[in-house]
C-alpha cells in the first residue's frame, strides 16, 4: 500500500465494484485510458477481475474511501538486466479531474518504482489527452519517439505520444 495525505494506492477488492463501474462507464475516461466503455455491472465485474489479475492499484480518495481510478504497472523485457523498465497506465474518475490527484498518483508510484530499482518509466498518451500529458510533464517525463511498449493504443483522431522518465 502507498499513501499520501489525500490518496491511498492499494489492491482492488470485490467491494470496489460500484466505484469501478462509476469511472469505467465514463466515455472520456475510457477513451483517455484506451479501454472500451463499460456499460453494465457484468462488464464491470470482468474489468475489476482484470485489474486484480494485473496487480493494478486501486486509487482511493483517503477522505471518503472511494475508489476514483486505477494504476497499472507493466514491466518491460530488457536485454540488459541493469536497465529495469516499465510502462504505466492509469485512469481517474472524471469527477475528480482537475484536483491534482493525477500528479499525486504519479509521484507516489515513481517513489515506489525507484525503491524497486527501475531505471526508466514509460507512459503512452494520446495526442489529444492534454491533461495526462501535463501530469507527466509535471513529474519530469519527457516526450520520446520509441513505440516498443506492451500496450497498444487504438486511436481514431489522435496519435500516441510516448513519455519517458529516467529514475537514476
């Protein structure tokens, strides 16, 4: 578990279903995070199971204990054992955009990744997702051109931008 004054990052629980449905059913959230909009409780259960299987963190608002999003770390294969890399994927409930939670979320996970001796962290963002780009830039990520990452963005009217942060 990771935490600061406003957020807690923890494993997902079965009781998180209603909160997961709340944010995964939002079109803007789904498009920004590159997943299909969840339209019913059964699909939300499947999405929650996937998050649990991937070892994703539930992003919890400390004050209310509401799950407001998720963050997933995708370890990347590297030919060099001393160059440990990963990709981040995250989504936040649209009702909580603009409060600095995205920036805090990235700060929390970067501290953990540094402890785990990662050297580089990547994030892929759609060119029209300005808010997510700003979150990454605030956390000292820089735009790259390499697209050899585990996730695949399916974009209609935008293009993927790869951001990278060196942790060493």
